[in-house]
């Protein structure tokens, strides 16, 4: 687990650096301040927690404790005191601050650090610290192992192929005695920075592996409460959807029952209409369609005597099919066109010569003429007949 955390530190550092260089932190601070300003004073006091920084300034053999942006000295700690006395003096200066919210930064004077502005390609963002360390001996009179440094990304307007980086570095010879002295006094630092006027520059010169790792119980509690809130919201939405689905299912069942009743009524109505019109329908069909015998008699009279039919059938849809042989099959269409019972006579398929009889084998189709062409002829099984 430790090795995994160590291997993830460069990626986490890149994420932190990208977050600090983005405009989102400033926007969220402004937005949070505006929201807190809308709350009552008592609520604002209860929500005023969070990271609160205190600055340690070296002053000879003493340490000055200040608040960021304030030149007033809260307390001066003599470095010759015992570690317990120094810690007590620090607690006195930070009275009223929750120890979990207290963050300490050792700030060096502006003249004690070296600052350089670098123009780098945006591809260097993924390994910015390594790139800056490689450029250290070119930009400063030191090598990377002789200084504590931190690259700060600065916004650059109107350029997407360049990266503006400010290099902040301090010699190890000057900084390491201070760190050792504070470490012996039991004072843990969260950052090593430089002053820019009366405020912090925003850097952290400590190497990533030496930076303080904090465990925030309240953050864990807030995450647990947030997860519980999300879970409750999901459960509430699920309950609402379940109730809504139950109501919809009940309505759908009622609608389905009504549809079944409506279909039953429609079936009864259709049966009534069918029963009432059955006799009249059959009578109309017989009057509108010619009889099979009449059609067969007419076809027999019109076909030549040297022509015979092997099959003759009338379909339920009024189609007529005739299959047979004739010396001259092509003239049969003209003969059948004159029939008062047939319409649209024509051959289906290709006319072929029978090798045995030397006559032309044909398959001829037509349609029965009716008084009402929109109604089909329904003759049942008695409408099929064969001749010859």
C-alpha cells in the first residue's frame, strides 16, 4: 500500500498543480464567500471552519507568527526555548483555531529566494518538476540537488502552445538549518514559501516526499454524510418512481379491462351485422357474378374444336385459369376478349410445343366480370371445375 501511494504521488502532484493553476479555485472561493454572506451571522460563524494558515518568519534567533495578509505579529517564539515551550507559544498564537484546520507555512523573505520566469511548451505540464529540474543549472547558478524549488504555473493570455512557469528556489544551505530547528522543536510544517509583500507567494518548496500528509476526520465525516445524502436522495427518488409505477400499473390494468369490454362489444356488434347481412350478401354475390356453368358454356362455344382444355378453374377472387393445347394458341386471346363473362384474358408464362401432339401448350388467365367490380366473387369449393 505504501509503495502504491508513493508511485501515485507524481500523478497526484500533477493533479494538484493543474487544480491550483486553473481558475476554478478562485471562482469557488468567491462563490462560497457570496453564499456565506447571505447567511445569518451565527451560521457564518459555524461555517467559518476550514484550512487557516499561520506564517512563521525567521527573525534572527526568533520566529515571528503572523496571519496571512497581516503585518501584525501574533507572537514571537525564541528558538532557545525548549520544544514544549515553543509549542505552547505557538498554540497561544493560534488560539481559537481547530488543530485540524491549522496549517503552518515557513515563509522566507523575498530576497532569500530566487525567482525566474520560464517559457515552456505545454507538453512539459505532465512532468513539469522534472523539466524544471533539468533546466535548473541553466536558469540559476545552482543545480537541482542544491536547492529546494517549486514551479508555479502562471496564466498566459491568448497562447495555447506556451506555458508560463515561475521558478521559485531557495538554497538548501540556508533552508535546511531552519527545517532541522523546527523539526527538533516538534513543529510540523505544511509548506515552505516566500513572501510577496505581506502575503504568501503560493509556492511550496518542500519536495513532494517531505510534504506533510494530513488525515482529515471531518473530511471523511463530510464524505460519509455526503454519500448518505446521495443514498437517501436515490432511495427517495426510487420510492417516488415505485409509487408512480404502481399508480400507472393500476391505471393500465383498468384501461386494459375497459379495452377487453370494448372488444367484446365490438365482436358482438360484428356478429350481429354479419348475421343480418349474410342472406343479402349471398344474394348480391349470386346476382353480380355469372354462374360457373354459364362461363364454361361460353368458353366452350368460343374455343375452336381443335383446342381442348386440360384444366379449367375459377378462384374465389374471380380469377379464371385455363390450361390446354391448341394448334394456334395466340388467337385464343382475341376469341375470349369477346366473352361477356371474362375480362383481361392473357397468357401466363411461355407458350411451348408439345412433342407428342405437336400442338402449343398454353396457360391462359382472365377475370370474371361482375356488376360491382369492387366486391370479390365467393363461390366456395363449387367454383372449381375441369373439362376435357
